[in-house]
């Protein structure tokens, strides 16, 4: 009924494709994790910044004919700037003390505004405009499948980011300060933590990562907003796997999800229609989120209402 | 006791009493006879979106869960509902009523599916799940071109009401049809809001622990909010299908549209249905007027969301309500000063000149008290007669390596005023949490009137007659004192949602009785003059009494008070404990009081337990406890001699200081 008809010959290539694709949305997922760690909110704003990244990268490489790596650096700078500006707002006394759900609403508002400004200021034609990769057009043959340098670079970048963000959050004083801010902004301020320096810095880093994700997506999916939204949703899904707190688990979730996705799209499991595929991925996300919440609940005091996030 | 002048338990009457509502109704009907067709059509579209936004308001504003799937639910209902209604090869040709029911049921089922998985997780997960539903709809429903009609769309016939066809080409007739549906929706929501179901949704949204303490079932209540949201989304969908005459393109119902509609609900605010409707109409109307400026909808939604957040949870509608009240009745301070308290002034003399405080009984004047107690006699259930109201046996509880409770056993006699004291970290609040069901013990038994309730949920224990207050005040600051008090009345009111929705007299009679009881309790607690004021604007002591009043309105047999004087000055603390003592005697309550204000406990309680390091150190009458050497050493002070020596004497005696050093 689901159209599942496994083809073992395609398992290898499907795995390689999945692994190669994982890098794209794990970069965005790491940005979401970093934002969650500092504010206990979902950084919807990163969708807006990713749109800036994709549109900006396309615009700079195609309209201004900049070299790919230069455009990438410029886009990273813009992303960091937008992230820092957003961080300035979020650390502001009037906003910082709002409840997490309200802060998530602010994040949605910022996402809409930034996305609207990006699409207005970086007009693209046609709608789905593919630009060249900053890492060239070379490819490597792995398990009878050509992996492009772009995909390989994406995965490498995401692994490097996982290592750096994990070290930053768990092994540095600034990481401890980030956790303190997320627990209680006011207490953190009275403890002498420099809210603006730590907060704005973290948001700027997360913004740069989101813009990077958008720029990395541009050579693959172009400037199709629904494709960027889908990648953002995938990033949210894998961030849920890591309970929004572990970059390493987010990368792991990205690999698993991407592999499942590629198995479904490459006919390795038969001709599964897109609706069934999306349903399967969504169901996997829901079950993972419930499992993560139950696991966390078991490790906390047994309260009747402890499953609140 | 004066009569409550602000009764709202007749929901429709309370709407009609507001002059602004009447003016609004006249304007809503009258303006179409002077307006061009395209404006009438635009406002009709806005009203349909308003119906959907009212549903989002229930979920976002009342239950405080963000819904990012509004457009998906709306579009699914639109396409499936019009399929049911449309005759011919691309539909089933059923009557409009059937199509409406199908659309509403689809909306409810979709949101209940989200609720099933997400309400236990709550917060950010609801956001992620609803966004997932939106994307699923886009991938599954929007790709069924036979259902949606693709770019061409499919014709949907005009609605027929009692045999009369309301043509979608006749903008005024269709507007009046939609307006009448909006009126029915407003009527339903007004009744829901003032019913125990609506109040429960708001309390669960604001504070889940406070809600379960007065018997609200959190998951069912949140699921109800999700279902109402889905139902109104479905209703709006089928209305839109008949309005447009053909199915609109799927491009209109993406995730961005969901966010736009979310912003309508947030900007409108949870407290003003008219505000939400007005914002919805404005969102349709203003871009049309500013067509030349090419207003970007996404930008408009973003700015509106920000504005909504800056307006606070009561939104633009709430702000306008405040302005109206201020203009009509004057500033809050003036309004309060016009309403004298029914209390005596005894509280003012409680602080003695030597710096200590004296516990004196205070309360309302005798005639007010008598009338209030007569009202409450019929509200409270008959008192239980079992000798022991509450007992815990050998309660053990550890948090990781910390053993918070180590065999704590207490027995609270029925009708007694029992105190539980102990140093910080002794486990008092943990024991309270175990007793009230918020935390499950590792070992041990909790009994209420002899029944083992150890495995029962907090709301089941509340139904047995036990309620509690919290160390930090847990009230809904955005709501009035009346709404906060009445949120506790759910256990004492019987009636299904359908009965409340259609306005059956029996359940609404109970709501009126609840309102009378709430007024009586407000008079006993000296908060009746704040009746319609928002709790967030009151002083701390009044907030404390409001929380106590909410607990009392659930008609408890057993009342658990967790440090009710925390944060109060000595005079107010003494006054509050005296007031509680008197209420306990008047209402025949069994009270278990956790308190650090030891003098109040020793002066006021019949029985005192002392908890230290998770175990009961001593128990007995207050005099016995005060004289207990172990209690003195572990809690009351290092030794009687030192405790009675003033700090000036100790400083003046260097030898003594040296000894202690």
C-alpha cells in the first residue's frame, strides 16, 4: 500500500547521497541549537536569514558576478550582522525578560520581516535560480555515486561547526555564560555576565551559520522559498532529535533523516510517492520528539506535569 | 454584603449591556447600504478570516500555544468541504449543512491529531508540530489537483439557506449571511469564555499547576482549545469556498499565510473578540486601499506580530478596552477609591511599637460576614465527618542523590488548623507537592479521608475536596479578580460544553451561583472592590488573597497553604493568618499550613508538625512544640539563653562573642 519494494543494489548510493545531503540542513540545525541554548526559543529568524543567504549569494554571484568564495564571505558578514542586530533586540531589557513563547513569536516576526526585506532587495529571476558553488564543480566517485565537492564541503563544514559549537558551549566560560543567560536573564545580568557581549556574539554566530546554510543551499535548490522552508523544517526536525541542546545529536539526526529521505527518493525502497515520504518523515519526527521528551522526563523528578518543555 | 454590580453570568445580556457593542452591531449592518460592492466583498473576506482568527485566538491567546498550521487546516476544510457540497463529477452534491459539518469535523480532527502528540510536550514542540502539519498539507492535499482544481479552480455553488439562494455575486446578501455566522460564532465564544470550560482553558494556558490544583484536567482542556481552533478554521474554510464561487489556488495558503493569520490573533489580543475581527478586516482592507504602495503581506505580518507582542498578551483590542474604560470611568486608582472596603480597619494596628507583631483577628464587618457565609453555605459541599482528613505514611522521595523526604508521616484531623514548620530545605514544599499530587513519591502512601490517593492525579485529588495555594503567587495577571476567582469554580459546576454553548438554563444557573459565591468570598477577603480590576495591577497582598479566594471557590474540604505570607510585611502576614484562621472556623475547613512565620503558627494552629531533613522531628500542640528542646536546637534557635539575648547585648559582651566564634 505504501509502495515499499526494497532494492538492495541502491542501498549504498542512497546512503552516500543521504550522508552528503545531511550537511545542508545540519548547518541550519546547529544555528537553531545555539539560539535555543541562549534563549530557550526556536530561532525562526534563521529561516529569514537563510533566505538572505540564498538570495544574497545568488545576487552577488549572478548579478554582480562576484567569485563564489567572495560572495560567501560577504553573505556570512551580512548574516552575522543581521544576527547581531537581532541579538541586540533580544537582549534589550524590554524584550529579554518576556516568556519563551513570546520570544519565539518575536522570532517569527523577525523571520517574516527579514525574509520580506531580502526578497524585495535581492530580486531574482527566474523564480528558481541556481547559482554556481563556491567550492567548484568537481566531484568524487563514492560507491558508484558522484559526490560533488559542494556536498562534501557542506558535510565537512557541518562537522567542523559541531566540534566548534560543542567546545564553545561545553568547554568555555562563554558557554557557561550562555547557559546562565538562558536559565535566567536577570540573574545572569546581576552575576556580572555581559549580556550584550555574550548574547549578541552568540546570535551573530548563529546568524552567520544560517546565512551560510542559505548560501550553501543556493547552488542546490536555488532561491525557491518553499525549498528553503522545507530545509528549515528539516533542520527543526533534526534539532528536535537533539532536544535543541546538542549539536552532535543534531548532526546525527541530520544524517539519519537525510539517509531516510534519500532511500525514499532514490527508489532504494521502491517507488514511494512524495506524500507518503513526507508523512513518514513527519511521523518519525513526532515519535522522536515524544521519545526524547519521555527520556528527559525519566531523568528528572517524577512530576505529573514534568513533560512541559 | 452589597450586591455584585458587575454580574456577567448572562453572557449575551452582558454583551448587549455594553453600549459600544450595540453601536458596533448597528454600524456592521448599516454601512453596507452606503458602500461600493468591492468594499463589501473585501470586508466579507476579512470577516471570514476573522472567524478563523478567533479560533487561533482561543489556542494562542487563551491556551497559549502557537499554531502555525492555520492556513493548512483552513485550506483542507475549504477543498474537502466544497467537494462535499459541489454537485457533478467533482463533488458529492450534499446540502450545505452537511458540508459545514464535514469541514468543521475535518478541522477538529486535524487539530486533535496535533494535540494528541503535542499537548503533553507543549510550548516549542507545538510550534514545530503545527508547522509540520502545515508542510504535510502542502505536500499531500495541495498536490491533489482533482480536489483543488489546480490553477483553474473548481466551481462551488452559492449557499442555499432555507431554500433561499445567497448568491456569491450579491455581495450584500452574502455579507449579511457571513455576518450572521460571525454573530453565532461570537455568541458561542462568549458563552465558552464565561463557562467553566473557557475559564479552565485560560487557567491551564497561564499556569498548568495552578489549574490542576483546582481540578482542571490539563490535557483534555488543551485538546478542547485545539478543537475549537480547528472547528472555526474549518467553518471559515467552507464559508470561503462558497464566497469565492470557485476554489482558490493553493498558493494562497502557505506557511506564510499561517503566520499572517497568527499575527491577526496576536495583534487582536486574547481579551477582545471584536479586536480580532477588526484586525482581520483591516488586514484585508488596508492593503486594498494602499494597492499602489505594493504592501508586502509578509512584511505586514511581521510588523503586526511585533506590534502585537509590544501591546502585550491583551493585544490591540485590550489596549483599546483599557482606553475606553479610562475615558468612561476614570483612571484605575479613582475607580477603586469610589468603592469602599467592607473590611474593618483592624489590620492597621497589628504592628506593635516594640517591633514585634500581634496576631489579631480581622475581617469584614459582622453583617457582611454573616451574609457572605449564608451565601457560601449552599456553595460548599457538606462537610466530611471522618476523623482524619489527610494522612501521609512513610513518604520517601529522592531527587538523584538528594533524599528530600525520608519517611515523613503526618496526620491532619478533620476540621483542624495544622501547621507544618521546619528550616529551609527540610522538604516542606516537597511534601506538599506529594500530598497534592504534583510529585509522585518513591515510597509511601497518601490518604484523603481514608482513601489511598497515592497514584491519583492532582485533579482527581482536587475532586475529592483538596486544593492548595503556592509559595509564589500563581494567578493570571491579565485577568480580573472575578475571572481569577471563578477559574476555581469548575469542580462545583455541572454541565456539558454543548449545554453551555446552547445556553441551557440549568448550567448557567450554576454559573450565577458561582458568581454569587465568588462575590461572597471576595467580600470575606476584602477584594470585592477590585472585582473587575486586572490582578496584575493590584498590590501583592491582594494578589495573595485572590489566589486564596480561587482555592476557596473550588469548595474544598482540605486547604493546603504553602507559605501564604511569603513576601508580605509582618503586619500583613499577621492579618492574613488571622483571616485564614477565621475562615477555617467559619467554613469548617481542614487547613494544613506551611509557614516560616513561626509566631503565627504557634499562636494560631491546633496541631504543629516540625519537619527536618525530610523527617518529622516532632509533632503536637503548639505549646509542646515550643518547649521541645530538639525543635529549639534544630529550628527555633541554638539555645533558649542565646535566643533571648539581644544582639546589642551579645555585641557588648566580647567574651561571649569570642566563645561563639
